[in-house]
């Protein structure tokens, strides 16, 4: 029990520190690396509570796909971060207002739970955990039955985000040859094939 408690505090402390460095680092690539570190430690916390499936999903999906994709997008966009930092102060009041609202909402939720716990009718029903149902199977039963619509909406949002990343990295460059499907389909045999009569021994 002492080892699990020590591991929890170590992983939690590293996760909080890495999350702070994500927003404090000046280089966006360094921010992504700190984000990957935070994901790994959060996955370790999931393992400590017995949610090994969520831990693997966090590592495979977020570290292996989302974080790496974000890093490549940041590197390919070639953003001038010096110009972006010059206009940070004009967005500071809006950012501070949003931050204050989020902090107040979190305090209201935490304070409400501490003062008046949720009634059994309002609280979410626990997952059907028994000796013959694994963690992964129980989670799949909930996702694909009770929360199937929310699961599909989340997948749609991720698809839109992926398409948005592709659109942002698509650049219009002059002098670069691109495929034109309409022009290819409109070609005839006379346009594509040329018969040349070469005399023997003359070469091409």
C-alpha cells in the first residue's frame, strides 16, 4: 500500500509539472514533448486504479497519434511565433476572464459535492463489474450501448479535427505540378499516344 501511495504522488506531481510546462514553454515543440510526458504519467495513474484499458488508449491514441500529429502540424505550418507573441497582451483580458470563469465553475462543482453529495437517483450507475466481466468488456458494453451516440459524436469531432489539420498544412505553391483528375479523364488516345516511325539503325 505504501508503494502504491508513493507511486501515485510521484506520477501526479510529474503530471502537474508537465501540464504546467505545456503552457509555460516558449517553444511549441517543447510544449508537445511535455504534453507527451503528461500523457504517460496520466496513463500510469490509470494503471494504479486498475483501468489498464484507459491507460493503453491514452498512450496509443493520444501519445501515438494526437500528440505526434500536433507536433508535425506545428513544424509544417512554419508559424512566425515572434509575431504571435507581440499580440499576446491584447488577448490577456479575455483569457483572464475565461480562466476566472473556469475556476469559479470548478469551485462550485467541488463545493457542491462536498456540501451536498449527489442523491442515488442523480448519481451515475456504476459499471457492471463482476468476476466474469473484464474491465475492457464492461467499458465496451457501456460505450456501444448506453453511450453509443456520444461515442459516434466524439469520433466525428476527431475526424473534423484531422481534416482541419490537413487543410492547414495544404499550401498553394507556384511551379508545383498537381494531379488534375478531370484533365486526366478528358484525355483521348490521340492526346496520350504518339506513333513514331523509326528507321532501322537510326536510333531514337
